[in-house]
């Protein structure tokens, strides 16, 4: 099979982790007889420095012509980077929002899985997490507060900022269908998260989700208020299978879920549209403080590449081979610095490695 992939290394640690994902993809393609064509393009801060904007129309058209997009990271230090002195629509993250909207990437899937080998890296007590947890957060990605009308203006002599939260029935229904379809292939449980006691958008959300649930009688649906869900994620993460929620809630909850996996460097993600096309990226940020030091964890990016093979190319065996290789390397005791256990919990079999070595170890086990 020919795989046409657009790569966006981006900013910070992006180029380092993308390089290791490519290494693993190339080894997988070699083993299974596939051919990969990569096209590297700019987005984010590096695009601002080069073109004066975070995402050019040319890059959008290149992405549309590809089978899938693999993204490293976008952004910099918000306190010190000159990128954040620009108008909001010209900052690095604006490029990512524009790309999601332009490609209609409405469904964000973030698996949160605690490897047995990383139990010691989880901040939750072992008596709570048991042998780990396995959930998927399904986040609506192109609606809600992040894409609503926004303005800053002076009202009666006082500066006032307004962000508008809006959802249509269609937007809610299509993401709900996606969540229920995923649940049908897992443990057949959906937890829909909203703020129905306050927000009109949440009341519509709950109504539409209940309508979709009627089409999937084999799936158990429960509703949960967002603040309770945030608490339950750390109190009893084992209760969740598929979490369905809107854009901003999903952004916050998925980052919380990454923390209880031991490190955000372990959390992959896929952003999908109505076709097989998708954008695949780690859930972590650009981490400019460690960029170029060779210590970033590439596993989330490598696992995102596995998701790409599964969802955009229907290559289930190849995706599974990458995931198995990651588990094998962890079982052998190799760790990047972010998932190293505390010294008091460390045994002789645990070995710290850098970004490149972790990528090489995983590729060798494909």
C-alpha cells in the first residue's frame, strides 16, 4: 500500500518526536511491504517566523491532498515568546484551530491507557487504580467556545471580553454517533459529560445524546456533570470506558486523564472527519524548555502514528505491532525521564534513555 502522509514537525520538541515516529513507521512499512511518501510542511511559530502567519492556505491544500497528517507540536513559551505578542489570530495555536476547521476534523479521540509497567508512575494510589484503566475520551473539536464569536470591547468605560459558546443539533449528533460506534467495539458504555444544570448548550447536548442512544440499545449511557467527572477521573478512573463531551470540557478532561497515565508524553490522539482522513498528534505541547535536549518522550507520537495506520489506512495488524513494540520496550525497563519512577521505587531493571534511543528501541522490536 502507498501511504501519502503530510508531516508537521512544528515547534519545540516537535521535530524530535516526529523524527522517531517516522523511524517507527518506516520500519513498520519495511516489515509489511508498504511505501510511505512524506511531505514536511510548516505550521505554528516556525510558520510565523517564515511566512508571517501560523498556517498558510498552501499548507491547507497540501494537507487536503494527503491521506493523513502527522503533527508534532505547536507553540512556545507564552510568557516570553514574541509569538504571543501578536494578535490572537496570528499566534501559533490559531494555525491548529484553522487546520481543524478547514479539514472538518470534528472528532478528537484520546485513548487514556495505564500500562501495567507504569503503575509506579501513576500519581493515584494503587488500591484505587488496581491494575490500571483503559478509556477513550471522544471530544467534539470544531464547535463550542473555541470557535464561537469572540470580541474584546469597551463597555461603559470598562474593557470587556466576550466568548460565545454555541452548538447545533447536527454538531452534537455526529460526535455522539462517533462515541457510540466506538463504545460498540469496546465495553459498550458511554459517559456523556456536560453542565446541564447551568448551560443551555448542555441541555441541548443531553437531549441529542439521549436520542442517539436509542439507536444503540446495547450501549449503556450515563450522564455526568463536568466537575463531578473531573473528580471521578482521579477518584475511580476504572469506571470509564468512553467519555463523550464538548470541546472545552474535553480539552481539560483529556489533559487530566493524561496526568493519571503517568505522563502526558504517553497520550496519543486522532482528529477525524467524516472520511478516513485524520490528523494525528501527541496530546502534549511543544515543551520549549526541553526542546533540543533529546529528553522528550516520543511514545505518544509513535502511538499516534499507530492510530493513523488503524483509522486512516485500515492497517490493524501494523498498528497493533507498533503498540506491542511499545509495551515490550516498557516491559524491558526502558524509560524516558518523564516516566522514570522515583528513586526509592526504582529497581535495577529500569534504564533511562533519551528521545532517539527510545525511538530506536521501539523500531527494533517491530
